[in-house]
């Protein structure tokens, strides 16, 4: 699998990643992690470690997943979603124009990612007769932003604080408010981006609506369905919880389908 951006190490850009095998054990760990981590970007970083087998040819250590740009993190989460759930997702929306409720399906494997610029992971621009180099934001920067408490200072300039973190050279450059828009544009033209807003048409009035999809929202889908599966398999085969949650998703589904067939129930109808 390939990242839209990647990591640069020793001047070499590597975009490869490999997911671990999906199992109840990973699902359980993701849910436990969600319960114990308050910082959402940090939770995603730690969750990426759980679902990655390899990242750019190496083990997925914390500092490596934190160094990934936002689109790379989303690409891995989307790949995990499609590995463990469905690539075709149904959404229910109320039309913003006619107020009718309608359903729409989205093929997640067809959601577009824009390409990273050749200079990735750096953006270059000229400001005040100086060539400025900015690195693109990554997971570590998201963790930094999540820790800023706006209530402490209502005039806190979050964008300026972020850009000051991202400035590579010259370190002595005096950032002014009028520079921020140009820097934002340069970074946007450099980073790969993932389409999290999808447009759809109401079948009743043809009005256009938008659907938001964030792959991290489906990362930990709840522990209760997994516990129900464990209970059903344990009742039939008398295996321990550890044995059952260690089963790959496909094998767990096989045993559940077999149990339901013997009971005269089809899981497709559940």
C-alpha cells in the first residue's frame, strides 16, 4: 500500500505501509485506547501503531506516525476501514433545500486524494525578498494544537503559533499577520489532501448537499458487538476469550456464520 505523501529519511521518500491482520484483539485494543486517551490526535497516533505492521519499511514507532502528514494518517485509517468494514457506506441525510430525508451510498475506495508536490514535505515561497521554507503540518503539530486552550487568551493567534513551529528557514524571519495567507496557500499547494466532504444530490429536488466522512470516526466501532460475538462462539466451542479475539476477522465470521446456519439464521438478515 502507498501513502499519498510519505516520510523522507536520509533524503529518500518512502510511501509504503502495511497493515496488521484484522482481529478481535486489535478491535479490543482500539476501544481500550479510546477510553484511556483524551488527546484525540495522540489517540490517532497510538491507534496507527496498533493497526500498522510496517511504516515506510520500519516498525510503526510513535515518532514515525507522528511525523506523517494529515492525508497520510487519513489514508491509513481509510485503508483499515476498508479492510475491516465495507468500502460501500450508506449515509442518511436531510436535504438542506427541501427538508426531505434521503439515503446515499459512497464508495470509499473511490474517494480522491490529491498528489503531493515535488517539494513535499516542504513548501517554499518568497516573502519580503526572502525565500522561506515551511514544513507541512504533521501529527505532532495536531497534538500541539489540541493542547492550546483558547479560554486562556481569547486573542491567541493559533495560526501564527503553528506557522512558527513549521518554519524551517530562516529561523530569524519575523512573521507578520499579512504573511499568513500566503504561507497557508503555499502549504495547501504542497500537501496531499483527502476529500472528507462529498457532494451529493437530493433525489427529490435535485438540491446539492454535503456529506462529511472522517475515517477516524469508525476506527473504534464499539466493543459490545465484539463481546456478543465472543459470547456466541464461546457458548458453542468453549474457547477462551483470548483464543476468540485472536482469530482473524474472516475466521471469526466463518464460525459465526456456521453457528447461525445450524440455528437456521442468516447473518445477512441481521
